[in-house]
C-alpha cells in the first residue's frame, strides 16, 4: 500500500477526487456505498483507498462514477460524473 492509499481527505477533497458535488457525495453515503470516519468534531474523513474501492465496486456493477485519471502532480481527478438516481 503506497502513501497515496493512506492519504485522508476531507469531504470537499473526497468529492473533488470522485468528480462529484458535496451533495452527491452525501447521496452516495446515504445509500451506504461509502462510510466515512468522523473526527471528534463530526467532520467526515475518507481514505483514498476507500474511494478507490468505491470506484472499483461501482465500475463492476455499473453504478456510481467512473474511475478517475489522476494528474500526477496534483492528484486531482478529471472525470465526468454520472447523474444519480
């Protein structure tokens, strides 16, 4: 597991990584497809490994968003998100 896999992202960063809005990220969570950890203050945190696993699951079952292609310098995603049901 590389250092990128252990990286922890805040909700906004996770949404950017997935290429979706914060509202869509919350919808994904409400469906139980992502379960973030919480800080003592209640802020959501996501590991890059968790987000990558979500990509793999959604790709296999045809739901969710497409896997991102990451820019090696910024690690930002450049994907199109699918409309959620």
